[in-house]
């Protein structure tokens, strides 16, 4: 066992092989201070609460773990019918040195077991004992892989739960529903599941489970979005304050307008990341200003927009700094200070200008935003497709009863210094877990040069550009392993990607370092054109 620093709140434990990693993952469930375990191909990422356990003390506990070498128990069995007509079958056959018929026959004959989840909700990494299946990824990933694609990469087989980019080799298709939020459990393939593939005999097939849990398709139901359109609450509720339906109407949307809350931690086994507000401080400050609980649902906006309020409200805007103007039904406009609660009358319109500083506005309304939850949260996860869909012009969202807010309105503004394009900010980082994959020069470049935030950035990650790329000292592919929010992942071009809230749980590019937790909110507010200077945390 080797224990590496993954961030100031996570350790990465290297195991001898996949079986040992799975046994460690089971053995560490319930260890004091551990918040979540994310197994990988030969690792377990251990996220912990530093207020409950120090990293050094936790490492001592983990190092003292002994596990039996027997068979890892499985949770259930799943059968998935497949049509073997994948675009990459011939390439897979050639790379393995066997016929296409033999590839199919051995894929059908093998007993596959889901080792871990990641990449997307419902994507299970299944491995078998058949030594044939060691398949290289495609040299260039596809930008679009259809949902239901059965694919191979390395020693694993997997099924894409939804349309997404991907670099695995496609060998077939299935109509089995890999992810259904209304199913228990939602993921058809979860860690410990035994999987058997069979030839599909009909045009439409679904996976079957041996055990009490059945399968069902996700209905095409717009109520999942939690929006309100045309005055009808899609979540079935009529949220009223003083006798008037309370909603927010989007008059003009921004580059991205989302419902967010504190997220959905604790679902790594399903391949689901925590997601949640990109700027937790801004969400907390906005909610406290209007008297909500800290994690009440808010609106998160990238850039300016216009909202119309239906029903009397109290609201506050935090996060990005820009012009805030409130116009009443008589056309009278007044400026609104950031971070300070303000009253709204029915029909008032709030216009948010393009931010001068920062990137994301947070808008809280007393009573909170109401939407249909997914796994206990209404946070919009843009990578996983969970939670309410992005809001567009004409959409409405419902607002909860202001009388349910637990606190009084807080009139105190909490200004924060956020950067503007062209300015430089310092982000504190820890090195690791894969800093050893890089040259000494790369480690110096990481902290000595500025990295510019590029426009190709979103809630999944911030793509950075630097004059000198980060050079690797270890070549080859890294077996998939867990990654934290704030991880600085380095793809082959040497230009890093800083993971934000909607990042995949696992990845195959080495992570050279990670932004510490107290700087993550600042990272979520960096607009394109801002330059970053990384500073290694003292006494790491």
C-alpha cells in the first residue's frame, strides 16, 4: 500500500491490484472521518473531513488495514442483451489478434464484475478474468458516443448510459437502461454487480436483474426539470405566499442559468459527483441575507440576464460584481447594492449586467427555489444531466413559502474581492497525487508561470493555457482513478484542466495537484482572461 496526497481533504491509496482496491473499499466503509470512497482500477480515493480526522492520523488507520484475499462478494447479477455491430469491432479484432467471432464469443462467455463507477452516472467499469481483454483506447476520442453503446478499454467493458464524448472501442449496442433516477438503485451497473452479456434477440431489449430490483425506462416527462411554464407548476405544487403564485420568470437568460444548492454528496458508488453551487460562499451569503438556510436552492447565472418576479419577494444577489437594476411596473428604475436584501413587488424586473468582476451571480429569494429533486438535491449537474435543465427565456421557477425561512433577513452586505479579466489571482494547491509523473522542470513551471483561463471553460473544468506546457516523465496511460473537485489534471498537450463541481469522478490523465478547499469558491468565479498563479500550500 502507498498513500498519496490527493488534496487537503483527500488521500489516494494505491493497491496491489483491482481486487485489493475493491477489498480496501469495502473495509474502509464507516472509518471515522471518512466522507466518501471512490475506488479506481488500482486505487481508492478517500475523501475525509479534516475537522474530524487529520490526514496523518487517517493514513495510519488506513495503513493498518488487513483484508482477506478471498473472493470479493457481489451484490447482484444483471443480464444485458447486446447487438454486436459496433464500429470498432474490426479494429478490436485486429489489435487482439483474433477473429471478430472470437471477440464476440469470449465477451459473451466471460463473467464480468463491476469494479467501480465513474465518468457518468450509471457507467460501470466491469472486468473479467479472461486475459484476452486488454484493449487500447482510440487514439482520438469521439465527440459523440450514442447511449447504450457497449465498449472496451484496457481490461474493462462498459455501457455508455447517455450520449457523451468517449474514447473507448465500440463493439455493440444495447437498449438496456443503464441509469433511471426512479429505479432503486438508479444504476443498473453498480460496484459488485456480476454482469452477463447475451445476444439480443429482438429490436428492443432491456436489462434484467436477478433480485428484487427491476428495471424501468426514464419517461419523457418534463416535470423532471422542476420548471414552471405558462403558469403551471411542473412539480405539481402551487407555492403561495400571500395568496399569489410565487414564481420567477426568465425574461432574458444568461450564458448559463441554473438551479443550484449544496449538491448531492455520497453517491460516488453510482458514478454521481456532488455537483452543487460553484461558489458556496456566495450561495451561503445570499441565503443568509434573505433568511434562508445556508443550502437553500438558488439561481446561479454566468453573465447578465433579466428576471421578472411574480408575487412579493425579498431577494439578494451575491457572487459576481456588476450593475444591478430593479425596474417596477411603472418603469421606475433604481440601483441595487450587491449582497444586500431588497424588497420586490409583483411584476418587478431585475436586470443583471455583464459582470465587471467574477463570473457567476447567485440570486437567492426568501423561501428558496422549488424544483424536483434528484437523489435528494435540485442541483443541476451539467455533465451527468441530473437536476433541473438550464433555464431559458420564458421559463419560470417556483418559490417556496417565505414563512418557512428559518431566519430573519440579514441586512449586512458581505463584499468580496473578485478578479477581472487581465488580473492575476493566487490559488493555493497541494501537490499530488501524480506529481511524480512529471519532470522537475514541469513542477517548477506549474508554480513559476501564469496560467490564463481560456473561454473553453465551464462547470466541468477550467481549461488553462500557459506559455510552457507541463512535461511528463512517465509515459503511457494511467489506469482510471478518482479525482477531487479542484484537481489539476494534465492531458497529453501539457495544458492543465482545473476540475470544478461537475467534473467526472474518475479519469485517466495524471493529476499534478489540487486547489485547496478554501480557494475552490474563488476558482468558480474566474472569468476568461484571468491569470492564475499556483502557490503550494505550506507544510504539505
